C-alpha cells in the first residue's frame, strides 16, 4: 500500500460508507499509526461502526502512545481489538515484541468489546482499564513481561478464554478461582512454583495448561474441576499428583511428561489418556542427592523452552535450561559476568554440515549455540540426547564440536534417563569408562554429557574406539583397549619432542569378506588406523603388531598368500607393501616396522592383485545394508510409520510394534543401503503433512546415516476421504543417480524400471474404508473432501495447491478473508474454534470459502484479486504460475496419451476438465 495517509484514510472511509460494518485492518501496513491518526482527525461517521480493529505495535513508542490516546474509544462499537507485536523477526528468525507498555484509560469505554489481544508486547503489569471491560470474553497476554496477574481479573463476568504464556508469572491470584465462566486457561512457560487451592472453583474450566513451569506439587482441589477435558502439566518438577484426577468424568488427555514422578496411583498408570514419558517411574529416590537435572541451588532459575522459542537469557546467577528437543544445559553461577541471550538452532544432519570419518555414525541432529566467540568463566555442562545405536563392539559415543575452523571430539560421558545433578558433573557415573558401553535395542533414553568453555556446533557421533597417548623421547607402548594383540611400540629416540599419537581399529566380518571375494578361506586382520600430531616421520622405526587373520597360524601360514596393505588418505588406493617390510610372524601375531603412520591391513587370500579387492572391501565397510518398513497404526489407520533399521533387526522390531502397528502390512520390507539420500513421493490420494520441517515441495527427505534410528511418521489422507472410499496409492523412494561403488543389488533394483529410471523401490499402500462411516465427521480438526477450484478456461487449483497457499498466508489471513467476502462473524467463529491453532484458522477459512465457490466461474480470479488487494503479490504470482503450469502439463498429458489430436498450432483440440487430485 503505497498511498499517502490521507489517501489511505479516505479509501478506508469510502469503503466503510459503501458497506456498513466493514472492518478496519491496519496491523500489517507500514505507517498504520499515522493512517489511524488521520482517520480519527477526520472523524468519519462510518468509523464509529467499526467492530474489528487490528493495529501492529511495531511502531515508534511515542507515536503509538499518541495514536492510542487520540482514538475516541468511548464512541466505538468494537467487538475485537488486536494490539499485537510479533510480525517482525530478528536476525535469527525470532518474533520481536512490539512497543506497547500501557493502554489509555479511555479504553474502558468499549462496552461491547469481547476479544482483546495484547500478545508480543512489553507489558509488565496488566492495565487497569482491562479490568473494566465487562463484556470481555477472550484475553490474550502471551509473550509479555508480566510478573503477576491482578486479583480483580477473576471478577470479569464474561471471561471464557485467558492465555498468558511466555511471561514471568510467579504466583496466581486466589480470586481467579471465582471466575465461573472461564473455560480455557493457558499459563504455560512461566515461573509458577505453586497453584492456589482456589483454582478448584473454576466450575466451567475445560482446558488447563500449566506446562513448563516449576511446579513441585498440585492442590487436591484440582479433582473438583468436573468440566475439565484437557490437563497439560509436562516439563515441571512434580513428584506426585492428586489421586482424584483419575475420577474426573470428562478428562480426555492428561500430559505428565518430563516430571519427577516415581510413583502414581494405579488408576492413572493404566489410563489410556495419560502420557508419562520422561518420568523415573519405579526407580528409588537417590539418597542425599538432588533429583536428576535439578539445580543444586534452589534459587537458581530453571527454564523449560518450547519448540517455538529459539533463545533464552542467562544471568551471572546461572541457570538450568531444557530445550524442547531434549537438549539440556547447566550454567554454573559465575559462568558469565553480565546478562547474556543465548540463541540455539537444530539443523538437519546434511552431509555437508556434519564432519564424519569413514567409519563414524551420526546419532543426533546438529545443535548450534550462539554466540560462538564468547568464552565462559566456568565450564558449561551440555547434555545431548541421542538414539541408542545397534550393539557394536569397540565403539564409543563422543560429542563432536567445531573450533577454530576444524572439528574435534570432546571428553564425553554417557548417562541414562536423565542428566546427573550438577554436583556430580566432575565425576563419571560409572567405575569404568562410560564411552565403552554396549547398547541394545531396549536401551533407555541416553544422553551424551560434555563440558565446554565456548559455544559452537555440536553433534553426537558413534566412532571406533580411539586410544591415544603422549610419546616422550624415552619411548612408550600404545595398546588397543578393544582389540587385544594390537600394539604399537615406540623405541627410545623415536621423537625429539613429545607428540600425541592416536589409534583406531575397525573389524570386518569374515562372512561378508568371503562373499565379496568369492573365496571360502579368505580372511583379514582388523583394519588399523594410526595418526600422529608431530613430525611426518619418526627418527627410529616404530614396531606395529597386528593379529593374524582368523584361521591362520604363524607356524603353518602360506606366506605367498599373506599381504600387508597400506593406504595414505585422502587417496583411495591401497598399496601392497609386503615386499617392502620385514614381516615377523609368531603363532598369533605379525609384526613389522614403519617410520610414519597411516592405515594398515593384513590380508590372507589366493588373489595376486589385492589392491582392487581391498578398495571394494573398504567401501563395503562404509556401506551398511538396511531395511525400510512401512507399518499402519492400529488405533489410527491414517498414520503410517516409515522406519529405517538394520536387516537383522526387522523381525524383532515387528514383534515389538505388533501391539501398536499393523505390520508388515500395508507394505513389504524393502532392502536399501545407508549413506545415500532418498526422497519420498506420495501419489494418488496420499498426502504428506506439509507442516513438517523436513517436508520440502511435498516430499520428505531421508538422510540415512548408519545405525541412526530413522523414524518418519507420515499422515495420509483425511477422515472424510476414507469415509467415502478406500485409499489406494504408493510411496516411492528414488534418488538422482546410483553411485559407482554401490553393490550390484542396488544397481539391479534401479534397472527394474528402465535403463534411465530413478526409482529404486516402491511400497504399495492401501487404507481400507472406515467402518460405520455414515456421515461427515464433526470435530475441531480440519477434514475436508478433495476439491478442484476453477474452470477449464482459467485453470484449476487442487487441494494440495490450496494447502500451499494456506501455508504462506500467516497473519495476513483475516485481510485476505475480508477481501474474499467472508463475513466478520464467520471470522470470529473461526478464531474461537481454532484459537490456539493459527494453521487451523487459515485452512478452515480458505477451504470453507473454496467449498462454497467450487464449480463457480471466476473463483480463481477472485482469490488472486483478494491476494493482490491484501499486498500478498508473492502468493498471487505463485498461484498464477501454478495455473499456467497446470494448463501446460494437462495439455501435454492429453497429447502424450493420444486423447486429443493436435491442431496445426500444436494445441490439443479437446480440453476436458482434469480430475480431482489430492
């Protein structure tokens, strides 16, 4: 909107005059305050009939205060007032708060006001004028700086909805329990450590959210909330809950995750609506120790962050922080000298982002903490949750970080269930080194703990055990902790200055080697990797000892079949150096001397040219065969679980999931190979939930790292689709090209389609028609039949196209709705029904409008025009591009299938309407 304020105000006044009841919406336009000031100065009569006013608070504070003071509040008939920030974002994408700090006293004259939104501002106390709005039904105060709520809030006679999330509330007013009309109360993400017993007087309360506070117990009066349907208490410090919660007649969902509950009444333990993950149920309380993850200092702040936050504040007092992803941090007192804001972000594990060695396996996503350059006065403890890998001998879990342009591994301890208390940070939790643990599929949740003095990127890696030592000029001995018999002896004088040496050993299965070489008695020793930090060569020869390959004895060995191979990264070639070194054989071992380090491998084979065989074997060591299975959830057939797991774990996994999933239906297991990127395409009625962060252009991107528990849950179709008929389709996995070093099995799979096909596997999916489907399902969720919007001349928009448009609208959706002709009362109803779900509001509005205009000529042009009038030219151009692309693709498909002859100009003579597509 480029018009000057006078022109804009005049246009608004003319629109209001032409259509009484038109809503004035200036929240997203630049200079909204100036336009509103000019409009108030003119005092047009239609302004007094406005019922809906939105104004962005991202303005100059003085101008904002002057504007609000000039509005004749007592003369307006407003029913909804939105004075909200959050439309602008910071450098890291976080929503910024507006400049609103108070409200004018004249606001109390709004006798008809039913909805007031003051979210994302800088309010520290609730303005007194709000307490005089006797018609107020919905009050939104999220993302402010409120430290308390006034007692008079409980006396508002019409208040039904109150949300004050992401504030600094430490206590609740006792008079709040006198509100007999309150139905929804959301006080999550605050600092509450207690709830007054008077809250049991909320007789009409249906939803109560107290998540991410500091509650240690709950009043027994909660059992008196007879209308309660939803109770959310996750991420607190609860050690017990009232027994009476199990007897609430309407309770449908009780969330108690991530608390300190060690015991629960049997009624709650067996209830299907209770969620209890993350609690130490059944475990004895540690004697004389602080509960896991609890700060030693009771006054130290403890923060629980949700997924919509990307930053938190730390003071010199220190704090303990739990992120929504399970990452935990502990800042000791004195770690910083001045208050600091920490920003964090979780990255998908893309190959270009992580640093993995040839035999490393990624176990977590990549965590970035900022600022990078700041050095802490004391070490900050960091816990990263990771998925337990498959049982692997001689592997260790380490946290890898980036510093000074290179990646390095930190000293890491593995802890189960919950991080230890800060007073035990300095000592390992086990008598033996915790990194050398073996993991099984039934292992509990695990954390990798480390301590850092500055922030950077962090990830959890499973690597071969690394043994290191400092080699002095006097010489030393380095032994492998996981492979007896692998030793390196440094004689005196091997180095003039002390240098660090590291050793890693990788074992290859004999059965896999024999299958690769086609030789029954072929065998290899463990692969030895040696590196040093000092000079490139030692002054004296260093003796290396390797075990002879299995089945080979030093007394009966055929030396002509024994080969010592050497590889110097980054080259991919293996050199046979058997003739260049003197191999000394004993009954069990082979010894040789070298002057510099690299990779060494002892082979026993009849083959004469070993270099090419070693390269294939080494490539196979890095390539791990897995299976991909698709399982249908029993209780909710709309959900299909896609899981990547090792070949030998398929049967056990199917047995373990038998209670919850129907498997291996609806698809068979498909064999694939890890280390490559696959994409999922869902066809003919099967939709990908576009709200997932890893969903790009309708496809979910799979990045398979070896032994990473990769689980993707895909939501398919809607309830109404399957009430009408069964859903058939397929999920196909394909890639751009097949690498040269992939085994022949993958190449054969690629050749199944054609010589240049990109498809590697296709899983058929069939979801049966829902039983007892007699009519449309009614509920708060969104469930709409597939539709096509448009006509043959202008083009069509499918349901998927409309979902894409809905995902782009954001806070602009009311403006678009008004230009589409949606009545204000309908907007108000949608806001109420989906008050805690912005996406639900947008989708319900757009699809309700589309259903009403399906089959009508000019509907698509009306949508494009509404987008342009709402200053969403970007979405309008995208819709035009979709229409044009659809017309071309449909014409091409007609010509390709021979349904219509081409005229001399090359256009098809017949253009029927395309069928509906999901």
